[in-house]
């Protein structure tokens, strides 16, 4: 599902974008050699030597630093470091307000955790339902932007737009169908930070569309990056504005599409996550 590039609201779900390990013998089909007559002790010795060599190489390559502490590769300092999308120090939030994670730490990690969770909320099926939309805006955005955003979101998700994606004016799919809109953050990047404001990019993938036998808007996937401007307000990180751009997207795989029933069942049975940096 795609959000718009205007401050805090979306214009459509129009961004639609869709690896297997080789099943062949990794050794090219060459016949395996018969077992060699080696004693158990010699086999243990060989394995031990190999393990020690691997450990020595890994230790030598870790960091690539010289004896004086400087890097052996002058370009290494300019390359981004890999970082797991898991909690790396700050305790994940345990509180929720209106079902939305809240109570993030006033730190760079806390800002990234907030941005990841807010990205999920802003590209969810709930944002299409008028009964839930105002609550989402209240919980996610800073207070001085909420009134204007209610009007903007209502205009963006008007009856005509909802009808174009097969939903009624209340954001509901036809009887027997299930509307799907679920986002999964793959990583966050802190672009700027102070104790009162932060800019975070969130790289996401997601699925959206209507799971139904006769739908004209089948469930598909997309890849996008959201940029969220956050402000520290009332003891928590809140969204001041946000925008979105397409990608980065991988080459589409050759996965077999699931049936409408399977997609609907997956959405109903698989719960979401609270994300923490």
C-alpha cells in the first residue's frame, strides 16, 4: 500500500510491485567419492585444524585494524555498517495507547522504534476506516497537526477512492472478502537527531488488496521507504509529517500466488509485531 508524499496523508494504494535456492546438486552432479579409511582420531584432528584456521581468519578480518588501532582499509569508515532490526540496547516498549505502541525512549533508538511502528499503522487497513482513522491520527501525530490532518485524510480516503479499491464508505470489503493492508519494516536509518526532533527513514515491504474470488483488486506486494519527521511531545515521539518513495525493491521472485482463502486466513491468523530498534 502506498501513502502520499504530502504531509501526513496518502493519496492512493497505487504503488504495486511484486529467491529460491537451486534444487540441483551444488557440486554439479559429480559422483561422490567413496569413504576414505581414516581413524576417528585423525578425522577429529583434521576437523580441529580446520576450525582453528577458520577462527583465525575470522579474528584477523574482524575490524581490519592495525596495531595502532587505525583501519587497514581507508574506505571502510565511509561504508555503512550492517545493523540488525532488533532491539540493540533500549528496552522495547511495553505500553500501548489505542492499540498503538507508545512510550518510546527519548533517544535515537527510541525514535527509530517509534518510526517503524508508526509506519505500520499509517499503511494499515485501519487508516481506511473512518471509525478508526481519527484515533490513529490522535495517537500518532503531534497535537497541533491533528485537526488539519483529519480533514486531509478524510478527503484522501473519500467514498470515491474507497469504491475504486472495492470498499464501501466505511472501509469494509464486500461480504465474503477480506481487505488486506499489512506493512513490515525491514530496517530503519536515523537521518538526524536531537532531544526534541528526529528524522527517520523506514524501509518497508507490504501486501495490500482484496482477498476474494471475484475481486478486481487482488492482493499484491510493494516496496517503499517512508521518511518520518518526529517531534518529542508529551513524553513520547510523535509524527510531525511524513512522506514516501518507492523502493528499494528486489527482482520479483517466482513464488506461486496463494488463493484468496489462503491470503484471508493468513491475515486473520498471523498477528503483527511491536518493532524495536
